[in-house]
């Protein structure tokens, strides 16, 4: 992930976020938003801060020649 993608997202006052079944749900005074999390990305909400990171797995990122 890029350096910008690794930065935490600070949620404004009156905005609530949750992660459920691979979907991020955000609710605030202007409405609701839901977004399906792409495979390979993990999202966690801790208080008023949301963190996104890439999932680590043992698959090779590229295929060698040969």
C-alpha cells in the first residue's frame, strides 16, 4: 500500500463507522454510506479512527520465469 493508504482516517464528530461482513458502514448527519472492502485489504475501527492495511498471506506477488 502507498504511504497515504497507510495513514489512519480520523472520523469527525457525529460520524460512526463499523465493519461487518466485508463491508464498511459509515453513518453521519449527512446520510449513510456503505462500501465493500476489496479482497486483500483489512479495515479496523478503533474509537474515532479507522485503519486500513493490506492482509499478509503466503502467496507470491509475482511469478518467476522459468
